[in-house]
């Protein structure tokens, strides 16, 4: 038990930042005019970590503190964004510094202009913001050129992007980019993974007469998993689409807190079963909440109408592919471990207890807006 407590405490300390949406910035570039103009939204918490914005260290970044650090912000950001035309470096001139609010907090808004050779048609962007200390950071680009809109996602593995002025933009490439982002979002979205894992842990068991019994045959296990995964997929696909299309909207803090609460309840259901044999309905109900949380990336990008559907489709397909990969890895292990006599009482219940503790911390962190890292509270 002491080992379990130490392990859980370590997990809480190390996964605090992972309870929130992964670090993203939002870069918008208009290449239709002779002078390229852009807007770059960067999370204040990321800039504070990189260069320090909270001068008096009171945990609150004020507008006065932001103005004092304006030149430092520009210097830091624009040395990590390079634009070239016909293999010649373009000159980027910073403009106003503003503040905006996204689904996961406040962002610095950097306006800028880029001066490139007049007749240039072939352009290249190199993006390296935060990659030196955060491999999970993503730069989400929205590019307006030739009367059309393209999207691209920068990562440490894909830090270059080339485009032509007034060129046709392939919608299929945008869909593939967002499919990759959807898969990545699930793999780093530990709250979604733990929710799904909590629902899968009892898949090899059946609840009868206040006790767990091992199912006979793998067909019944597969049928149970199919029902749970299909319900979860259907539910979060519905609300992901409705949220991204601005049909429904709830405060991000409420949604993220509800997602953490759903993980707690799903884990506790394995310890004190109240919906043991109806987990598919449980998955559908809370899957509606998870879909609103997954849609955060698409909302923050502010996609124009002509790209919204194709990006939504690609992102959703990527989410499902990432989810199926998680199931493919977890299910054989669960089916194998469930053959152990101690599985219901020890492996499933202790694992669920650990998940419930981590998710309970996430819930308090989100509902009370606590610091990202538990060590900051000590």
C-alpha cells in the first residue's frame, strides 16, 4: 500500500500539466496582398515559462507586466519563426501586442508584417517555438492565399512548410494534417485514455450476485468492448462536430472539470459497481462531454467556413484511429490478466483506485483553477 501511495503521488506531481490541453499556438498568415500580414496567438503560460512574464511572481500576469516584456516577447517569438521567399529571407516587422482568451486560458496576440521580394511566389516557413523544451508543442497554421485557406500543423518532426502565393490548396492535405493532429490529441489526452481504460478494465468480467465472474470465451469480451467503444465514439463524434460548428458551446472550465469527474466515476464504478453491466450507456453519456473537450483545438483555430468541414472530418478520423490504437494495445493485456484469480480484487480495483485518485486531482485542479504542477502548492 505504501508503494502504491508513493507511485500515485509521483504520478500526480508529474502529470499535472498533462491534465490540460497540450501546448498550442495559433498562427494566421495572409499571403494574398503584396505585403504578408499575420497574427500569432501564444499562450501566456508558455511564454512565462520560457522568458518570465510574472515580474512580481504573484501567479497573475497583468497587462502592465506584459507591456514591460513586449520587446522580450517579440525577440523571443520572431527568432523562432522564419519566412523566406524564393530562398531569400523575408524581414518580419512586429506590430501591436494584444491579449485574447482561448479555451485554455489567456494568449498574447502578436501582430506582424513580412516584407518579401515583390515578384516572389514560392514561400517557406520554419517554425521552432518552444520545441527546445516542449516536444508536445504544436503550431497550428491557418494560411489565406489565392482566395483559399490552407492549414498546417508544425511539430518538432515537421517544422518546415512551403507554399505558393495564389496557388490552389489541396483540401486532402489539410484533412491528413488534421487526422494526424486528432491521433496526437488522443495519445497525449491522458484524461480521455484513462476514461476509456476504466471502461475496458471490466470487459472480461460480468457482475452477478454482487460478485465478479470471468466471461467464457473471447467473443463475449469482444462484444462488450465493441459496445463500449462504439457508444463512446458515437457520443463524442456528435458533440465534437456540434461544438466545432458552433451549434453548442459550454465554458471550457466546466467541460474540462466534467471530463475529470467522468474519469473518477468510471474508475469508481469498477470498485463500487452501480452500472457494471451497462457501461455502454455510461460511455455514451459522458462521451458527449468528452467530445466538447476534444473540439477545443478546432475552436481555437477559428477555421473559416471553406475549411471547417474537411478539417473536422480529418480530425475526427484521427481521433478514432488513435482511440482504436489504445484499445488494440490495452485489450490483449486485459484479456490475459483477467485469467488471474486475483484480477477483480487486486489488479482491476487497485488500478481503478489509482485512476480515480489522479482524476480527482485533475478535477480539483480544473474546478478550482489550481496551478498546473502540484509541486507549486507545496
